[in-house]
């Protein structure tokens, strides 16, 4: 299983748009083959820090997800919705 954790800061005045885009990709992604869990969460100390947590059955499922239309739409909007580069880590667990 793979666990993907991402962290990004919403751009000033764009948090609402970020949340809307995150909800859309979440709703679509939860039906993706091999998706065990997928969600976005606000940091308790700074609501503009958004944390994404994904769990995938295997690497092939994550790779397939990256090619889906709903993922491409989200990733296309993402640069305008955040400040700086997101921090992402991928962990393989047994």
C-alpha cells in the first residue's frame, strides 16, 4: 500500500477556491481503482495550510489516478491556488 501526504498553503484570498477544487477531485478520486482513502484537511494552527492524505492499494493505481481527467483538472488549477511549492511525501507500507 502507498500513503501519499501533501502539504500546501492556500494563496491569499483563494482558500475557498482551493477547497472547492479539492472537494471536486476528492469526490471523483474516491471511485478510482485502488483508492483506499483520499481527503484534504486544514491544519489546526493555520487554516490556510491544507494537508492531503491519500492511500492507494499499489503504485499502478496511483499512476493511473495521475492520468485521469479529474486529476489533470485539479493539478491544472493548483498553481494559482497555492503559495510556493507543495511538500509531498510517498510512503510504501506493507
